[in-house]
C-alpha cells in the first residue's frame, strides 16, 4: 500500500514539502462535502472526496481485484469518468461534465493510482494509455515527478508513478524526460535513488529515503517515503503477489572502506534492500510498528505507514520481517479511526495482508474484504465468497434450513388439498456488504 493521499491535513503538508502517505486516507467530511459524496453513485466511502476521491477509489478497486472481487460496473465507471481530456486525473471532480481547467489542478499521484487500478481491472486500455502519456509529458528533468506538474520531485510521487508505468506494461527504466538533454537523460530510478541516504548518513539512517531535500539540499529520513520507495525501486506497484517462503533478512548498505557516497550509486535492487533493512530496524525498535511523525502525534503509531512497510518488505521476499508488523496490525488496527469505514485504509490493509500471505478474510477476527466492500456498492462478484458458498461454508450459508423449510411448507400445503397456491419467497443470500 505504499503510496499517497492521506487527508486534507497531509495534502496541505505535502504542498509544504512534507510527505503524503502512499496509501491516502480520507479526511473527515465537511457536511457539504459529505452530501456531495453521497450523490456520487459508485464512489467508495462517505467522507469528503475533495482531496482523495480518485485515490481512495483506485486503492479500493485495486484491492478488490487483487483478492478476486469484481467491483460493480458503476464503481469502475466512476473512476474512469474522473479522467480529464488530456489523460490526467485530479484529486476529485464534482462535475465530470465540465472541462478540466484552472480550478481542477492535475494530480500526479491520483493519475498514477488510477492507472494501477484501471490496468488491473482491464477493459480500460485507452484511459490507461492516455494517462501514461500525460504522466510522461510532465516528468521533471531529474527523471522524477512532484505532487502536481512542475512541482519538485518527491519520493512518494516518483514511487507511485513507477508502479503505474509497470502496471501499464511500461519499463520505468526507459522513461526519460522529453526535455532532457540526450547526454543527461535521467530515469525515475535515478530520481528516486537520489533521495536515499547513503553511507555518509548516521548509521541508523542509512538506507532510508527522504521525501524531498530541504532548502539546503540535505536529506532527512522519512518512514513514509522509505516504504513507498523500497517498493517502487523493485519496479512494483501496490498490488503485490505473495512470495513463496519467508526469505532472508533485508540487506543493509555495506559501508566498509569509507565509501561515503554509497547509496546514491547503488542499483535499484540494492537501494530497495537498504530501504527494507531500514524499515525492519525501525519496526523492531518500535515494537513492530512505525511511529507517527505528524506534529502533536508523539508516541502514536502510524497504521498507514506500518501497512506500507509490510507491503514493501513482502515485495522484497522478506516475510519474517513483514510478519511481525502484520501481527501488530492485526492486534491493533481496530483502534485506528480509519479502520471501520475508510476505503483507502481498508484497501491498503487488504493489499498489505495479501502480499504478506495473511488471511484477508480473518484479519484479527475481521473480514477485511467484506468490510471494504461495505464502503461502496455491492461488488458484481466475490470469487472467494462464491467458492465458500459452493462448499456450504460461506458466511451467509444457513445450512440449508431455508430450503428445507420451503419444501416442507409446499408438501404440507399440497397434502392439505386446500387448493390455494402458496407463495413462498426464499431468502436472498446476503452479499457481505
């Protein structure tokens, strides 16, 4: 779940060059915004969609698809209809019939998230290719992207775009800025690795990624950015398939010999390993969760970033390192105010749990898929639920009691010879929503 649009507060913070989370979580809804959301047929979640509508819809749909749920057509149509004529997506468009203009600023992260979701769902090739073309057209000269076109490169934005390019069948390593000089072509990986702290950093910070350099060009470790970058450096998007076995511990940067520049010169795989090693160390230090870095949030856990770290570690095949954080989430996620009904939060947990080989249908006693589905319109098909129904073990299976009762009543009515047609209505099976 690694990659972005958490809340109105974090959105504003990103403009001020602080990290916005890879898996965005919606802000509390203002009354007028909640009313607007309620009128968005097909939109997941009832919170204010102004800052995260496209993001949360994309994460929710991608998570459903990853675990065998076919979203309803209107949910997919809602996302596709948000696209602007130039291929970009904004954070949210209340009036999709109006042309995108000055009041609808293109959002790189929302566009990249939509590409990942629509690519996975299929049947949206034109929309995907149009969005990819737009993303390439706004690539910064250093090979990266910022939150909006023209804004400075940040690790989270680069990461989610790398995931989008890979999902669309593109090779991120071949994406170079159209305006870059031929002898100075920079790829997304160049931009991303340029934000990693190398051997010149303090030992506990090596391998971490910064969101952006500060005004003096210095890099500071950012757990959110590191989780996103450790995933993207492997060329992965948010949908990660579980690896076989638990794998080995992630490899930290080797800094023997005084190579103070090591890190910036690492390969993408080495950079991903170093980022994963940093995450594993921070998780272990903090009782298997990442702490919140938001102002006023001292000693509070960051559930989103912890889920993103699970996803990044699982993508690297580091199951043992991911398991501890996943177990912590299973025990503590219910304390999270986003856990009950936020589609991006639930979608992120589904993606992380699936990648780590956990049970998305029994996450600390909660069926994450059922809870995610409940935030929007009933899905067209739930493969796991259908399979459970065939075995007679589904959540909604009444053990055949309804059928037995129906047959018994029919037989009794016929035997009585009352000559009156008996109208029996079988109970519809609940869809878990």
